[in-house]
């Protein structure tokens, strides 16, 4: 017979051991974050795009998750990347809400938090920019993701990083590709054997002709090069023996560099590819995830996976929500909408301040609908016509549409002025070419979304709805301070409506 005291000790020890096991945190994963520069949802079999071949990304999709409704909060690289790094929307980031800006030193990033927690961080390619990011002492910031030495292919740089870290410690590695950013080699798609007829669909806001289709094929070549870079990184990861516990993420900072996409506030500009694989952590791989997620959800997800509290690391309050529950297939967070918007993109596109005026807009995607409010509808969305519509990247497609001229439907879609309110049924009109905002049958949904947008923006302390939105036009721009780097304003020659410096009317200065 076992003495009572021994039995009690055994039970007590077992209880402590069980409690400790229950309280033990989950093992921290590694994270490989791969971000394209200017890639739309047109991306291989993962997104049912047959004319772009992305076998490496397709492999990740089969072995992991595909997100069908992943959005970036704005459609220019620097403010989107600032949002990814901080978990806050661009309009919550002061000067970093603009493109070509100065990143405020007071905003710490998830990379800074990881470094404080002892996680090995590294990067290759673009993390944030264009712009200047210095700390309070004036030293250039690396956001806790120090850059690898220049030179070498993506896989080689990644291998060097893995070899240099201590004791196979958990790591975070950011690879920022330069593709499919312009410029492109004109005709490269056709030269590679692609055919104009390969493209199954041209968006309704562009002419469907050989020039546009060839430009799209050239874009396809750049996306395929990005996929090859993904393949190099995966090969290095596989060789390391650490793929099972590594969360691989492939995404983009915004849509493709074409008229009415990059820089704009439509669905194609903000909805981006997002594919994840994590053999040891994703439940039921092979799924498609329909939940609405935003790029501001990355930072809280990374911190949660590494067991780090943002507040303890000194970060500003995070607006995004962790998506770990989606990885585990145990939905715990309601995600009824995502918020998008823009402030100043390219500088001096619109005269009116030392650095030029932006084109302020905010939008909300909820259910089948996208509602957008343009705060200054008297301004040109792509910049003043006489300044070259510089808020749209140069391309054969842009040149073609420019030649069509004002009054042409394609020109108006790409460059024309917009009403204060726009409402689109994404399910029926994915190209956002039919504005339903003035349709009496949609008045209720328009007003409901408008109110929901206002409520959320006030909760986020957005200066644009709190009466101080002009602050974004006054923040200095790196590019406009460098002589010869930005075009000088020219006198208006056509359509003086909404001339520089003209104050917005009360109805357009703020949402209803």
C-alpha cells in the first residue's frame, strides 16, 4: 500500500506539471514575409489567372491558405508599408500617411518590437520608401529589420541571413521585391511567346486593344519574375530544414501600375493577393479564406505569434486585428468591413501648397459594396492635366488613354474628376464603373455605409474627419525639397474648375 504522504506528493506534482504544461506558450514560428511592388490580384492559378504563370506561389496556395478579400489601406507603396510596419492606418501616421514622405520617429514598428524581444530580424530589398526615416537622433532607421549585404540572388541573401543568426533562434525575414514595378520592356510578353489572346478579360475601364493587352503581357513577365524570386526563397528555406515551422507570406503593397489602379480608391487598387503557408500552424491547409482582412492586420499577427505586447514594446496603439484565428480556422474576431483611403501621392501634382495638394478620399468595403467619399471633388484625381497627370505612372496604356482626350469614357474613368460620393456593387461590378450613389434604390445602403465610415474614422482620430485634414497637404515631402526632382507648377490652360488653392465647398470638405 502506498503511503498517503507519497500519494499526495505524486498527485501534487502531477497537478503542477499539468498546469505548467497547460500554461506553456506555443512554440514561436519563423516568418518569411515576401512582398511584391505593385502586384494586383491577377496572379497565377492561386487567383485563377491562366495568362500569368506563378508555380511557386501556386504551390504555397495548395499547401496553405488563399485570401480572397485581402486589402491594403492605401494604394501607394510608402504609406501602405508604413501601415504594415505599425498596424495603423496611414491617416493615423502623421506625415507617413503621404507618399514620398518623412517617417515620424515617434512611431515604432513591429520589427522594433521583435528586436527588443530578441527575435532575429533581417531584410533584403525595399522595406519602406520612397522617403526618409530617421530616429530621434537623426540616425537612419532599419525598423528592426537590418538589410542584408548588397549583391547576390534572393535565395543567397536569405541563406546568408539564416547562417548568421544565433542557435537557430526564431527569425523574421522581409523580402521586398522590386517587381512588378515599372518600367517594363515594351513587347517583352509577346517576345517570350505569350499571346494577346491569352488574356481572358480586360478591365472595363481600359480599351480592349492590342496596346493594352501587350502592356498587360509585359506586366505578366514581371509578376513571373517575382514568382521566380519566391521560388529561390522557398528553395533556401527547404534546404535549411526549417520550413515546417516557418510561416511564409506572399502579398503586395497595392495594385498594378496602370491607369485607375495604382494610387486610386477602387477595388482593383486595394485588393491584393495574399497567400500563406505554415505546415506546423495552419489548420486545414488548402482553404480559401473569404474574410475581409487588411494589411494593418499583419503587425498584430506577428506580435501575437511571437508573444509580444505592442504597448510594452512602446508601439502606438494598433488598429489592426490579429488573423491567427483565421490561420487556425477558429474565427474569433468579427471583420464586417475594411477601410481604405488616400492623401497626397506624387508631389506637386496639384498646385496649392509648397509641396502640392493631395486628393483626399476614404472608403469602406462591406458586404458586396464599396463606398468612397472624395473630400475635394474639385481637384483632379491624377493630378492637374497640364502637369501630365503625374499621379498615374507612365505606360503605353496611360499614353493611349491620354490621347483619347476628355469626354471619352475611358479617359474619364482614368483621369476625370469624380463626384463626392461613389458606391459600387463589387459582386456585380468588380471594375467599379457604375456609380450607384445617386440611385434611389441604393440610397439606404449608401447612407448606412457613409455613416459607418464616419463612425470608424472618428474612432481612429482621422484628421480628415476631425476638421484638420489640411495637415496632410502641409507635411514636407522629400522629393519636392530636392531641386529638379518634381515638376514646377504651370499655369492652368484648360478646365480652370477647381484651380489650385480654391477652398472646398462645405459639402465637399467633409462627409455628410
